C-alpha cells in the first residue's frame, strides 16, 4: 500500500513525499481511512509506530477546505484540537503538523505550561486552525478568554492513558465540554485500562477500533537479562554493561527520581557522558538535557518512566533497565524505544534474585522466552573514548532576536574553516539557540561565534558541559 492510495489531498501527499515517506505504517494504514470517513476512532499504538501521522494527516485533509490566507483572526478559529500529556510531545506533534501542512494555508501552534503565557495569548489572538495543547495550559487560556473551542471539528486525545495517569481527566472533561457535540473525536492510547474505555464511552460516538500489537515492535530487539548478586552491585554491573556494549546512544531507566540522579552522578564520576531526566528538573534544564541527548552531545540519558514518556528518540541503540519495572507492560514500553524503523536494538536488564518474579511476569506478558546472560562473561574495553562525538554551544539569542536555524551555519562556515558536515542539530528557542558541533572543531566554532555576528549582532556563546 502507498500513501497515494489512501485518498489524501495532493498537497498533503507532496509534503509526505518531501519527508521521505512512501508507504504507511500499519497504524497509519488502518487509522487514516477510518478518520477520512469522518468516524470517531479508538486506536491502540505506542510511540514509534507512526501514530502521530496516523491522526495529523487525515486531520489536515479534513480541515483543508478551511485553508485561507486572510490576515483576519476571525478567519482562523480553532478547527482541530490535539491534547497531549507533555510539553515535549506537544512540540513534536505541532512540528509534525507544520511539516505536513507546508503546502496548505492552515495555521498551527503549540501551547503548554512551564513558559510565559503572554506569547501564547498573542499567538491565539492572531488565530490558528490547529491547536496542540497540554490540558492545564489550555484551560488557563480558556479562562483568560484567549481561546474558544466552539468551532472545533476534530478533537484528538494523544497518549490518552498517560493524560489520565497524570490526573488530567477533569481538565479533559472540561475542555471537551467546551467543544461542539458533533465533533469527530480521535483517541490514541498505548494501553486500554478501564478508565480509557470509560472516557471513550463518554466522549466518542461508536468509534472504529484499530490496534497495533506491541509484539511487532520487538522483533528487531535483542533482549538480555543479567542477574546481580545484590542491590549494592547494580551500579558496578551497569558500568560493566556500558563498557562492554558501548552504545552510542542509550537510555537507562530507573524507578525513582533519587535513583535516577544518583546513577547519572555515578556515571559522570566514571567518565561517562550521562545526564539525568526526572520530574525535579527545571524546564530549561529539562530542555537542555533532551536537546543534548538528541544532538549526540550526550550519549546516556538516565530517566524515570514519567519523565521519558512521550519523548521520541531516534536511532536509540540500547535501553538498559537499571531496575525492572513492577509492571511488564511498562517494561515493553521501555524497550520499545530501541529497534525502530527496521533497525536492530538492544535491551539489557539487571535484576536480583528477589526480583525473579518480575522476570517471569515479563516472559508471560510478551509470550516469548527470555535470554539470561552472565555478567562475568562480558569483557570491558579499558581504552574506550567515553566522550560523545558532539558538543553543544548555547547562543544567548533566539526567536525573539530573529535568529533562525539557517543563520548559524552561515555565521560558522563563512570564515572559520568549519564545514557544514561538522555542524549538527540546531534548536531555536525564544531566547536561546543551540547548535551541536563536532568535538574536534568546537573550540574554533566557539571562537567564531563569539567574535562574529549573527543577524548583525554579537551574542554571548558558551559550551554546555
């Protein structure tokens, strides 16, 4: 099956082609036709299955008749509303909407907490057809009369199970009550607890059901379980795993915030490039951790399940469970972050004898035998270069200073002798810009950006360490 066979408008297909996609994933092939028919849908799909395009593409198709280039805010009411549990997921989804709507005159925006609300109010005053939002911030905007939802045609609940886990049910119910009763409602959830069935029954009308089983995302993942003599030896066992397998990118899952930070600190002391991601981080620190990991200037992310939920990490070589989850379904979600897009992945898990029942529960849940391995068979390369290939530079100027992604390579490559292939991922925020530079060239790049101008101005620049 090809995307062209799904019946999407040519301008949307053109954007899909620009993104390099020719064939829909299983969830897209199942969900898109149902949504195009105008039906509600209840879809079971994890992050990494292509679920975002499964709702953004048909949503854009159905809203394309409203596309216009008018400057009047009245011509751009909210027609499509996408609710997500986290800021990170909201940003990712809105980027997807923008990518696929590049040839369609529909406006989109993402609103979320943890940042100044005033710029978001100004954006809403100009009008947007497609709004991606976290529930709490959307309610704030509604209470300030900055958003009205009376013309919403399509409502999407993305990662609905996670939103319920985070206690958003009442917020969601209040938001849904402000939308028209005749709207189309698309519910996407990785799991189907009773609460999800209840929310579907109260907010949807005879939804079509599609589901992609978790097992299909695991066939490229090599899973190994290692027994540790006692709890006190977990950290040493973790260092052994990292020294033997040396993944270029790795997420280590811990069950608590304290454990998460302690492990990150221990790994840093051992010379590893590791950062912690948990709920106690300030928003700016969280943003910097995620962008350093995504741009390859940090190799290891030590995270809790809550902090990592909804974050889509591309080309993740390995997942390590420092401690097994109590829930086998959570374990499947963890390891499902590696081995995506047809690539092979590695999932390594540590456990002590008292946790053998968790291993058995995972084996029963996935309906496949597990592989037990011994730590003493692993050889550690003592000469490994533990430094990541890239270093991130922070420029104290961003969108508010009219800095755009294309300005930075130009400022770097004009006179410094740095080539374009030495410049990595660029992230622009309101007041900062971040660029990843190959380690061998970072000092030269820092000097060039400090002495040179960007958009005719000098900005402070520093390394993120």
